[in-house]
C-alpha cells in the first residue's frame, strides 16, 4: 500500500469521475469553491455523519442531539463576538483594485501576489501592488428577514453551529433533565465568506459541521478537555485512519482565543501537508457568560446538592464533515496492480463505504441475472447494495474497487446448482464460496465488526 | 383512539415539554416562525428523512442521491424564473405603514386586517387601511459572496432544492450511467422570506425539503405522474397515517404553473384543516429547457438506440420534512386512560419513533439497575434505546408513551432468576415475558416489520 500515490489531483479526479463530488453550478461556469455531492458522495458523507452521531449520541448516555436554525436572532452574534471580531484583515491595491489578506502578504505560499494592472513584461518580474492599510472584513454572510423595511431585520447565516447550542443550553438541561457533565451535539451547515477558500472540499464557503458542546463543572474542565482530545483521536483511528497520519497539535499561547485555556487540533497528513482535521477547545464559560449578559437570562446551572449556581465550562470538539470525508478519501486511496493491470482502489472502512456489496451475475444469460437480482433484492433490505451486469466481470470489480465497495458477490453456474456464491474481498482479493442462505447475516457481521 | 383530541396547541405544548421542537433564539425573545429541534425532534426528523431516502434511493435501482449547495450561481434563479416570478403581491397601508399580502385582503381567514394607526374604539368596528396598489416582493433571501465590491456577486439562498438537481442532470446522467426514466433525490434546507409564515412548523422561513426529480421520455410523462402520486400516497400510509386523513387534490387549471400539465397535492387533515403535505408535479421539460437556454449547454439526453436527442420531461414529488413530521405527530397524538389516570401517548410507527425501546429496572436496588444496564447496553448496539431509573415504574412508562417509544423492557427480580424480562407494548399495553437471550433480534424484527 503506497500512500505516496495520493495527490489532491487524483482525489479530485476520482471524485469527479465517479460522482462523489463535483464543482457546483458547473453549467454556469461554477461558483468558486462550491461543490455538489453526487450519489456516492452523499452516501459517504451520510456515513461520516451517522458514525459521528453514533459515537456522540447513541453510544452514550450523556449527550443529546440538537438541530438549531441557520438563521438565528442577530443578537446571538453580537454576544458571541462574531459581529465585532470574526473578520480577516484585508488590504486593497489602489492600482488594480484587487483585495488580499494582510496576513498572506508575507507568506511564501502566496507568491502569486502581483498587481493586476501592471502585467509583468519579462518572466521573473513581479511588480508590487500599491497597498492600503489593512481593514477588517467580516466573514459572516448577511441577509434580511421580513418584507417590510420598518420591521425587517438584518440577520446572518451562522458561521458555526456552536452558538445554536449555547443559546439552547438552559432549555435542553431542563427538558432533557440533564446535569453537568453532559453534552449537546449538532450536525449542520455553516457559512463563511472566506477570502481564500480552496483545496477542494478542505475549505469552502458553505460547509457542514459536527460540533458538540460538553458542559462540565469548572473544576473538571481540564480533565474533560484531555478526555475529548483522546476520544476524538480514537474516533478517527476507529474508521481506518493510520496513526502515523494523525497528530495532536496543542495551540501555542499566541494562537489561543482570548477565552480559551487550551485548544488542540487533530491534524491529518493531507496531500497538502499536515492540516487541521478537527479542533478540541476548552472554551471556559465564555459563551454562556456572554449570552447571559446579552439576553439578561440566568443561564446558571443550579446544583441541587449544594444549592449553588454556576456557569458550566465547555469543552468543544468541532469537526468538519467535508474534511473528515476528504481525509477518509485520501487515506483510502490506493493504486496497485492485478495481473499486470493497474487498479485504483478506495480502501474505505466498510461502515464508511457508500456501497457495502455489489451483486454481479457472471454472465448476462443462463439464468445468472435472474438469480443475481434475487440475491441483490435480499441484501438490499439490510445494507446499501448495487447490482451490475454491464461489462466483463473484471471491469465490474474495478468499478466497485474504485468506489470502495468491500465485497462483491458473484453469481455463476454453480450458484444455480448448489446455492453458493463467490464473495470477493476488495483488499485481500480472496474469493470465498459462501451459501446464499445466511449471506446477508454474514456480510452484515463483516461490515460491522471489521476493524 | 379519539382523533378529535388533537389540537395544534397540544402538539406545540407536547413538542416543547418533551423537547421535540421549541422556538428558536428563545432567550433573545425568539425570531418569528423559527424553530429549533431538540433531541427527540432530531431523532424523529432523521427517521423521516431516512425512510424517505430508503423508499426513494435504497429500495430502488432507478434513483440516485444528490446534495447540491444552498448557494448556487445566481443565473440558476434567473433561468428557473425565481428572480422574475417568485414573489408575493404586497400592499402597504399609507396610514399605519403595515404591509399585507394582496391576496389575503379578501380572504375571510385574515379578518384581523385593520389599520394599526386607527385603533377601533368600539368592539366590532374595523377601520380599513388606506392601501397602495399591489407590488411584487421576492421571497428569496439575498446575500453577497466575496469580499471585494468589484468582484463580489449577489446570490440567493435557494428557495427549493429542485434547481440544484436540474443543473446537475447532465453530470449525473453521464457519471451514474443512467438513462430516462431515472431520478435524482435530494434532502436539504431551503429558505423563503414568507410574509405570513405560521402554524408551528407547517410554514417556516427555513425548512427542509425532500425532493426528487424523475426524468422520463416525454410520452411516458403522464403515466409516471400517476405512478408517483400513488407511490407517495402509499408512503404516508406505510408509516401509519390513516387513509381517512389523506387525500389527493389535483390542482385546478387556474392553479397550475404555466409549465405544468398536472399537479396534485397530497393533503393531510391537520388540526388547521386539510392542507398540503406534499406536491407531485408534472413539470414537463420547462426546467431543462430554461437551463439549456441560459447556460448555453446541451442538456439533451441522446437516445443510444434511435440516435435522437430529447429533453426529458420531469415528474417531481416534493415534500417538506417539517410537515411530514408534523403530520406524524398529529396522527400519533392520542389521549386515553389507564387505571383511571389520563395518559398522553404518541402512537408513532416504530420505525419513526425516536426511541425504540426503554430499559427500566423495576427497583433502584437488588441488582435491578446493574442487570438493566447490561440489557440496555446490548440493545443500544442495534437500536435507539434509553435507560431510565428515575421515579416509579408507572411514571416512567408514561414518559416513554409521551415520546412514542413502542416497547418498554422491565427488569425485575424474576429477571435475575430466570433471565426473562417484561416487554410492555405502548399501544396494546400487553406485558409479555421474553428471554433476554435473543431479545434484541426479537425487538428488531418487531420494529422493522410492524405495520
């Protein structure tokens, strides 16, 4: 398994070719850094979200789910600090009118910076722009609710799902009869008017987050912070990311948000280098304090034992669905050779694979298709399955390998005689004969238990 | 089962009380007609979406999934007609500055219309506003992408998911190797700046749609239109909506969109009366024609047999997740008496129920909790389960009834002796003793197969 085979170009190309992800609004020339997810992309993305929710909510007693609105009361973003502070410093060129991120000017990654109005005559000449002082540009998308000018209100598309959780903390604690430590988990879209989105689905204007806010007694915050860094690290390992491709990078003091006493990124070795896969932050009681002040509501948790109220501290593991999916694609991508022929294969963890099993009649005659359809219809009841009778069997295996299908079931003349099928394993390439009777249970067990 | 017990107030109250749905941004005084979904609400809503996707994608060979962006290229909405025509006619009162929908002026439902600046002195007096001529107000939310004035672009939040499907038709047909008839299904958020949202989650500014566009040869359109009306009607029956509460209402000629040769609403008898649950429209080739024109791309499907190209016609079943969920809640809501005590119960179809099984130790001692936890941990691996040891057993049953949990497993002293548990059925109230061994298989079968 040669990981150096992976490049972003190959991932982008495979994603487009097999319909995982393609540029959005393509027939209109696209809309920068915006992507649509095709069939296999939706299935893979849904699996990522389902496994996250499973680990966060279903397999635990101390976390509940929430789905708050994208458009919240505008006061929420004043309280959270986003209206005042969620901005990038931008500079303009007085000559060419282009705008740049001030912090990119000195960055060797952004060498392409040059004045658009003064084209370089000779190769190597890089005329500088005539730049203004940096100004702050808010990253939140703004829109307006209400038809009437007088009663309408300016609102924002949420730049993170987290605040929807904080403003519902009191409601949820009461209704769900919870006491700290407990968490609220949410999966949903967020929007950021990024100046420099890019690297495929790594950074996009519109993206899905998986965030969980874990509310704890203040003196337990450090312990829970360490717990969640470990727990989230293990989640990625559980679904097949190699430990050598993952690392925890604690933020330096000067990187930390002013309210955070500790933040760590879980980084993945993407083809673009080590980059943030998700972040775990100890947010203290900053958010609840802010919302209590701005809403003038008591958001304290009252300890029934001591009778004393306190604002819980919050540990937040925040992950991006697109990044998790991109990491899984990079991790799974491989090229090898079978019988002298090059093969592209996605070695996805079976529970993540869009399709769990392909059912293939060996021939398009002799009763193979009929029997194969019968087997397929049974399997489909319990797992995501695909039936394919087009092209020779090798070609059909290759198609399934490319989308990461862990098992292929082939129906041949022997199936009609003794009721057995061939089960081909994507990775070991082993071919096993198994009875149709009990096949669905067997495959379900393999998909679920495989590590 | 007395259906007249259901009122919108009771549904709203139960939803708030048990954390299915509550007003959004509540600590800031709310944001009109905006709702957040709590734990059970998320689980119920996820089940609705999963069952829809199951019926639309997983159980079929002819439909694939898609997840397109909320922010699409603005040209999409010019082509679709939304920029020019997706608007409500509004009138203003010159005196009180209020704004009203022109088509509501004559509507007896909107009798509250009165001038806010001329308060009625005597009961029964309804002074009229001094109204302007109607003007059109576009229902799309607008925002702006890009930091730079010169290169920034005005965009819209999609008012429907459908257009994201049309613009990807060609891509998907090629990549997924599909030929008409085939469909593309999508679940996702849409946004409409409604003048008169309301009736709880029936009509909200931000909502989730489940839309499928089925592309067919033109001469098969009528047949497929009838097929999808039937198919969608049956889907609602499948998940427990009574046939007497559902009806198909074909649109009158004057209601039809100019491009549609047929549209039917599936209506549900909500507490507010018969109202649209979902719509099935024969859209002809209007959308593909428009996008082909505006994008100057060939969107024709080329028939490999005849060699002739044609624009497929489209049948669209479009449902709202919130409405489907509201209908299920209304349909399931019931009040009865057990032993002289009033009970509120949600008779949800088991596959829709947020929690499938509650595990309850009879006593909080004598080893009951330990054994109950053991059983709970086993069940949780395969279905959404809840453990509850708080309060007497009757109270705990009531709590589960109220959120629609179909089965409650009680662990008592006999469990410790012979390894059997009591399984209580939410609807029949029967209590059956079943062995712990095999319990998860048994319950899974009941949840899946129950009609």
